C-alpha cells in the first residue's frame, strides 16, 4: 500500500472516530478519546522529520476554523428520534438481506469445512444469539469492504498513470 494512501485512510479513520465520539458519553467516550490519542501519537514524526500537518497549513487552519464555528454538539442538525428508529429498521433489513444472500450462495455439495458454509452457519448463529452483535459485525465488514475498495481505487489510479506514462514514450528506432 502506498504511504499516501495509508495516511489518507488513517486520516479518514481518525475523522470518523472523532465524529462517532461526539455522540458518546461516559466510559465509552473516554475509551474512544484514549484510542484517538494513541492514533494521533503514532502520527508524530520522527526527530528531524517535518510533520505532515506542517506541510499543509491551509488545510489545518481551515479544519481549526470549522471546529471553532461548529455547534457545541458538533452537528448542525438536531437529533430526530424517528431517525434512530429508521436507522434501527434499516440495519435490521440490511442484516436480513445479507444473511439471505449468504445462505443462497452455499453450494449444495459443500463439505463440513467449506469456508462458505462455515461462514454462513456462523452468521446464522450470530443472528439467533445476538442480533445486535450481528448488525455491528456487518457494519464492520461493510467498513472493511469500503476501505478495500478505496485502496483498490488508489492502486488502479496509480497503475493507470503508469500506463499513460509508458504510452507517451516514443519507440526508439
């Protein structure tokens, strides 16, 4: 993975966790704040190395200004109780849809150690024992798939640029 891609993914992850921390309280908020502090500490440059943020003062200033101007709760829109119900319903429907798709993809002649059959059984068991955990697990898998897609797009853009560069070369002769 290209270092810039990794840094971009890390920045998106930190920003997402900051947004998530806004809605938390108590011990959960302290745990997320602690994790964010660890991640930010890992971003500190080695001695003699220029920090990445120092290279982009305009962006850092813009983010700081937006933080100052934002509302105390970090969102410009009020929390609507019906929205929480809708999110819950959507999450349940999505989990049911993904479960039915995973069950439909099981080969009929799958052996006892077939990875597709094992994964499908694990998801079905999760649904029976802890539907809330299944929703959280599927959200996590969705996030990982999104990050993989983002990485693939970055790799595709890099290989397309390399192909263009090779195509511009004139043959010797």
